[in-house]
C-alpha cells in the first residue's frame, strides 16, 4: 500500500474551496453586525461592526415577525418529522432488506415510483383542500402530518441496511430466539446509526428550510422561522441588517444538529474502517 501525500495544488484547491464555502457565512455576520446603510454602501464593508447585539434585539422584539415563535414552531415541526421519518424509514428498511414476505419487491418499487413524481408541487391544491376540510389550517398539524413518511428515507435505509447488516447475522439472532422487534432494536439499530444520522440531518434541514407549504397553511401570527424572516422586511424598504441577523439566529439550530448527528456519522465510519 503506497502512502499518498497531497501536492501543493491540492492544498491550494482545498483552501479555496474552504474560503468560498465559508465566505457567505462570514458576509452574513458582517452585515448582521452593521447598520442598514453600511449594508448597501459602495465599496462594501468587509469587517464586522459593533451592532450585532442591537440588531438581534431588534429581530427578537419585532412585533410583525414573531421570530421567537417562528423558531419554536420550526423546531417542533422539524424535530417531530425527523424522529418520525428516521424511525419509520429504519423499520421499513429493515423489513425490505432482511425480512421475507409476499409482494416485498413490488411494494418497494411502488415506493420508489413516488419519488419520480413532484408531490409537493402537484399535491398542493388537494392537500390544502384536505387541510381546510379537517380545519387544520393555521396549526402545526397541517405542516407536520404530510411529511411524517418519506420515500427517500425508506429507500436510503433499505440500501444501507442491506450493506451494514448481513443476512446471516439476522438469521443467527432469530435462531437464538430473538423476536423481530428485538432483532431490529439490538442488531439493526447499532449497525445503521450512520445512515440514520445522514437521514436525520437531511430531514431536519429540509423541514427547517421549508417555506412554501408553511406559507400556504399557516398564518402570519403563527409562522415558522423562514416566514418570520420574510416578515422582518419593512413595507416599503428592505432592512438587510434585520434579515441577516434573523438568518444568523436561524442557522444556530442547524449547526447544533449537524454537530450532534455528525459525531454519529464519523463514529460509524471510523468503526467500519477499523472492522475493515
């Protein structure tokens, strides 16, 4: 096995990639810490100012945005849907990958076919009419319920379970007298933690950043965080400092989720590398 060492060009390209990825975040902090006149000045300011605390306080006290309520609602929606999707997808992935039952392949194909149809766009009108008939408009139930199951999550966990959990291991557990749910809990879950972490991060980010459906079914007085950010706009002008300050606050939960689940991903990868 040959040792590979990065060349100077590799190091330069990686440094450029890091700078290009981090600059939008840095620019957001710069604008969030300055006045609105600084945000539109030419040439633009490149260093952070001293107004970050004042701008954050203005965001939190804005009566039209309901920003704290938006953060709370987004966390409730994203956490509830993420837990549901991860659990259901892991169960379904275990069933499709390790269990034997009639019609398994046909059912999996039907689930995959739903991924080829843009349900969020094509199903907006009937789904909204359903929410109206159930009198759920304006409530978080209307945002949570349509996302509790994810076809991509089922497909991802099916493929991951097939690779991470050998069939012989499941059969050995069954020979030892373990029931199906105990096999899932004691054998499958520890092996598929990295896949669950990837699915959890992806689901949480999608729900946290969702804008269209909450805008349709929720009211301005009961928003999610993305709607609350748009409500920071003044009627006849754009206050960039408030918008960037609100955006800065809104990414903190995403960073926390990534750090928490990212450890599971890295730990699973390292565990697999040691086994290999």
